[in-house]
C-alpha cells in the first residue's frame, strides 16, 4: 500500500473518532469532508 493512501486513511479514521456524536434533538449535523486529491480534511457543523 502506498504511504500516502495509508496516511490518508489514518487521518480519516482519527477525524471520524473525534467527531461529536449525532443527536436528533438539537438539529445539528456533523459531516466529515475529505478532499483526497489535495489532502484537505475537515469536520463541518451544519444546522
């Protein structure tokens, strides 16, 4: 496996583990946004 792909997966796994739990009561949704071509990652709060 290419190192870049391995590191991408490590980053994505970490961000998924630190994302807040989804709750239906407050109307807020958290999304993980990944641009694997340019190596940009973010957690986005929507709502």
